[in-house]
C-alpha cells in the first residue's frame, strides 16, 4: 500500500534519521500486507481496499471541514460497494459509490458540497479500481503486482534521483521541492520494474508494456501533484497522521490511486468488464 507520496520526485519530509526509520517500519508492515491480500484476492483484497477507501474518505472530508455528517453516507456506500464487488456485481457497486458521493455532497455544508462529493468519489475509486482489476481470474494478480511495481519504484527512484541530481523544479507553485530529475528518474525505474514483472510473467509485447508502465508512472506522479494541490488549497501539510512517518493514507496512496484508475480504465476499454487485467497487459 505504499504509493507515490511526498518522497516522489524529490520532495522530502523533515525528521532526519528517526523519521526515516518510522517510514521503513511502516513499509515493512504495509508492503507485505498489500502483497498478501493481492495474492489471496477475493474478499481479503476487497476488504483491505475498502478500509483504505474509508480512511481516505475520512481524511478528505476532514481536510475540507465536512466529515462529521458526510462519513455516514460514505461508509454505507463503501460497505455496500465492497459487498457487491465481492459477489461480482461491479456495475451495481459503481452505482452505489456514485450514490454515496451524491449523498455526501447533499449533507455537507453548502460551501463544501462539491469538495465533499469529489472526496467521496475519490475514495470510491480507491476501492473500485484495484478490485475490478484484480477480479480478472486469469491476469488479475499479475496486473496488481505490475501496478505495485510501477508505482513503488517510481516513488523510491524519484526520491533518490531528486536528492542526488536535483536541478530544475517540476511545478514549484504546487510542490516546490519536486524536480524534473526526480520525475524522470522515477518514471524510468517504474517502467523498468513493470517490464521485469511482465517479463517474469511471460509477456510478449514488451515495448507496449513499457508504454503502459510509462503511462501509469506519469499518472502516479500526477496523482501526487493533485493531492499536493488539495492540501495547499486547505492549508494542510499532511492529510492525517494515520501512518507513522508517512502522514495519512492520501499521502501514501495518491499515486497508487491515480495509477490504478488509469490502468483499470485502460483495461476496461480493451478487455471489458470480464477481462480488465488482460486488456491492460496483453497486447
């Protein structure tokens, strides 16, 4: 569950050695959990991402100042959608999530309705996108591992490339510490990681897979910028402090959210609802 966050493209979080150790300790717990549930699939995988989505809904609505009333429709929608996804009814699950987003917007304060509805939709996508991709019985597991590899290596390599190389800033008005060297280094490593997973699985059209990996890496970094812009808009440094050393779930999963949504939409466009992972990986 480690995604693209403040480390990506060279942005650092203060705290020195102690902060780094907290980040490593959190990753030691979260990464095996993400991999284990991806392997198990089914209800275990859906439950993990439903919990992550609920955490994101809480962080987002709390950030915009509208969480007390809006968490009820968000939680009900996520629970219902999780059940529908578990019994393989993704269309109804998406409808439930959309209804939850509308309901959350309605009960939110008038000045926060659009922001709240957007947050509920964001949380719903965090549940639906990986669940739909993993539901592909033949290619679902490798698609999720491919997605993890691209996003995680993008994040890690972007941090080190940005620190070691430095150079021009990528978008200082939104995130002043992110650099072009970090973005390019992260994308290169993310594509390489995706190719390693694809080659180990036996994919044939590796150039096409490289382009897919590039698109997912760019999406992951764009997701990080979107979350940075949201926090800047509401004057927050972190979405929350749920994960020691990392901030909140949004801080860790912004890149994975964007890459998962991008990958799932691409997979659905090519493989349909019954084979989205095949649509993503088989070219």
